[in-house]
């Protein structure tokens, strides 16, 4: 390894990370690189978390991976070389739990059926639950009640997608997250095997079926009149002609899955990956009788296997997990030496600024320092603002307190909703809503579009322990995009915070103080050696913050008034004392 690379690796815990899609600025990654090459962005970022439309994908804005090759519509090798020249390392996702229906592996399964080499690459729901449930009328096993009640669900109904095999059978496959079934119109050629039909009957059937496809009604209600005796055959043809979108859970008991992970880690390293985020890893291990969310010890065993692969490729792992603070899963993951996502900071920061109190925030910061957690923190991101994470939780009959009381969490959620946010909920197996999950809004809009609050929030983030991750839209004080959210349909709530900016929008933004002041604070965090040292939280009244970073002669101090939203950053640069006053 060169001296330059060693220095850059040393900075991985100090540098600031940009977070964006390849096409968040302009139309392609090339436009975002142009932004980073602007003088105003010099030395602002050392890392870049590029969301997974970097790869070939088809759903959930990148998190339904087809394959881990470059998405040539958005990315070029020249872009990667330019980022390397800017000394910006990359962070990518590997979506451990699932692959797209359109992946080569699942497509081979659909075409070859039982003869596919990938027959065991995905999870046949009925085979998994055989002997542990009862077959329903629709050909899907319903697990025993005691097992079903334990399942951690991300959507209403059973987590399955039923697909047709070449032999005409319909089989359910495990599908924890998104799915969509589309029906393609049929033609007379599709009905040619039903020899008894006249030409007029074929045309009538096609017209009826295609009309139902257009208006989205239920095929089962169709009356084919004098062709009614052929209804089951016709519906089989219609179903065979359908197309799927979905994120199909992989079977981690298959050696082929682990071969795939091995190939993928080598591939992303070649693209310049430094940090690998393990998306949805907690759902990977599945076992009858467990919740199938962070099963133990199976999840730990899988993590260890991935860790060994990562070490061979010099990659830092970041397991992604959303869970209540009271479960203390973050503590367990950190205790194993992993970096953890600080999903607590966004909600705590909003609570701190809305109430003018440092109490809850400092409890968490002191825990990070006291337990030596290695974190990646954030305010806004491509997803929502976490709220479930702040809650307490009963574990083995003992209630573990959360970072906030339930009524305080409700107050945050209601405040964001009153300011235009959208909500995402969790469900039990019967489809009943059991809790809110996260609120979707830009961080600026969540703060009431108050520039003083946003700037202080950014300063607080930059003085937190851990690697700060910055959502591109927050830099430009982006507001809720209701039109995009409405246009996005049932999953459109996330689009409220994903507005694409043109390079002209960037140039206009760079004329605003809220943008330039954020960049100045981020640049200090990215470049100052003080943040490679130790952090101290000085005693203050509840309405103030005083955080100091020290590294030999280098020092950086944030002194903030949470009531007036004014703050000062005192720091040293080349031995000279300087200040930023806001």
C-alpha cells in the first residue's frame, strides 16, 4: 500500500461522507463529480456513500439488485477515476437478504424450474414450513400460530410472492420486502393450445382479459359465457404471461449464495469500495420458531463469515439495523467490533432543538464515548427519519428504557407530520398496524424550514463521535417534495426527500449563506486533526452544549445555546486560533 493510501485509510474515521444517488445531481454521476470539483466543495468530503442504483437494479430505488455490475446508464469508469483523483473513497451496499426477481439467478429458476442450478438459491416458502404449518386453500402453508406470531413482518400479509414454474405449478417464495405483479395482455397465439375455441371466441376472450388488465380488476370474477368450461385453462395462460418485480429472499444455507457474496465483495473492492454497508443483514438467517429478524446465534455466525471475506478485501463493514434502543442490539453489534449506524441521532437532534434541552442527546453521546462505539451518524438520508429506534423495549420481562419517552417520540413524529411529513408503519402477520417505523421528510422541513435550526443541527452532527454522513439535499436546505411523493404511489413517501438537483440548482444554492456555512463547518470536520483525537463534553446548563475535540495542539470547540440557536466554533489551524460565529 502506498503512503498516500495509508494516510487516506487513517482518515476514514475522521472524514465526512457525502450520501447521494448517482443521479441526485443532474442526470448521471458525472454531474455529481462536477459538483465535487467546484472550489466550494474542495476538502469538504473524504468519502461518498453512493446508493445502489450504482449497480443494475429495478425496484425500491436500487435496493432490488439485479447484479453488482456498473449501471452504465448512470456510471462510467471515468467517473470512478475522477473520484479517486479527488481522494474520495466509496461506500456501497451489499443487500444480503435478497436479490431482484430479474436477477440471473431467479430468472434461471423461473425458466428451468426444478432443473435450475439455483433451485435452492432462494427460499421456497412451502418447503421451509413443511411439517410446521397447515396448507391453505390457495396452496400456501400457513405456519403454526406460535411460529407465525413470532415473525417480524415488514408488510401486511404473508411475506411471499407466488410464481409460475415451467411445469405449470405455482409456488410461493419468501419475499420480505417489496413486490409487484404485472399482467401482460394476451394475444390469440397464447390461446392456440385450446383447440376447441373458435376464432370469434378467441377474440372475445382476448378482449375481455385485456380489458380487465387495463382497468386492474380481478380475473377470477370474469364470466366467459359459452367458454366458461375453459376458464381455469385461460387463467393459467394469463398467469403464465405475467411479469414480476420483487426482492426475493436468498437461502443462506445454499453454498451458491456464499460464493455469490465472495464474488461481490471482490467486485466492489475493484470499484473503489472502502466501506461496505450490510443492508437487511438481520433478516438473512431464517429458522422455524424464531422471529427471523436477528436470529441468534445464526446471525452472528453469518456476520462472521462475511467479516472474513471483508478482511480479505480490506473492507470496513457497517451492519445496518433498525431496532428499538431498548433491545440493545446496537450494543451487541458494537461489542463484536463492528461499526454501527447511529439511527438515534436524527430524532434526538430534532428533540434537542425543538425543546431547547441537551439531556437526551448527552445521554446517548456519553454512551458512545463510554462504550467506545464506532459509528456512522446522519441527520437526513435516502430513507426516513427514524423514530422507532428511540423507543424502550421489554426484554425477558424487564422493560429497558428508551432514549426518549413514548410521548416525546410521539411529539417528534406529530411535529414532523404537521410540517408535511409522511409516515411508514410496521404490521403484524394479520395485517394489523403495530407501530410507526419512520417519518419521511427532508430534515430541513422536519425542523420547520428554519435555517438557524438546520445550521445548528449540522454543527452538532459534525461534533458527534463517529463518521458524519451528509445527505446531499440537506446541504441545499431542500424542502419536502409533495408532488414527487404523490406521484410515487404507495411507496412514494420516500420520494419526498429525493429531489434531483440540476447543476444550475447547485450554483444558485452556493449563493446562499445556509449552504456556504454548512460547507464551512463540514470542511472543518473533514480536515481538522482535532477530530482524530478525543472528545470531551463539558458541563453546561440544560439549554447549552459545550463539546471539545483535542488532538495534541489541535483543538475544536462547539459552544451552543439551544434556546437562541446561536453558536460559536473555536478552533486552531496551523497553530493559529480562529472562530466561526453564527
